[in-house]
C-alpha cells in the first residue's frame, strides 16, 4: 500500500532536518517544515542509539499510534519528522501521545479546540 502522507525518501527527511523548525523534549525531537502540499506528511526516525530493534520498533509503534490519534486535530501543509529518543521506549501509549501533542502544540500545528481550520 502506497501512503502519500508518508515521508519516504532520504531527501525529504534531509529537507525537513535542514529547513524545518526543531522542537524537542526528553522523549522526542520533531522537525516541522511548511510545504505547498495539501497534506500532512509524516516521517519517523529512531536511531540505533535508542536500543536494539525491539525497543526501536516499540518507539516507532508508539509514535505511529500517537500520530494516528492526533492527526485529525492537526493542520495540513506540513512535513513532520519525529525522532524517537532513548527514554521514549519506556513510555506508555498515553504518555507518548501527550508528549507529542505537547511538541505539536509548541510547533503551532495542532488546532486548538476553539479554532476552526
């Protein structure tokens, strides 16, 4: 299944790293880049420093699930790269979601309750 809302190419990730705004907390770093696309594109990076494949895959699953939950509340027209850090492997799903929501709020790509598209 081809997902047009996923960042796949190295160049797409590089563009977000180099030109995007960076926000971080203990568990995650996000890079947010405004684009001309009418979509919210999303990429995940978890380095080997985070741990063995089991931990890395768990972090990726947490990020993916949190993003799935938060996506309806997010603005479109951005590329977002989420980098999982080592402490993220010990989070519960709710903790991961609130940590990411907090970063998305900082980046101003989360739509507030009283705000319309």
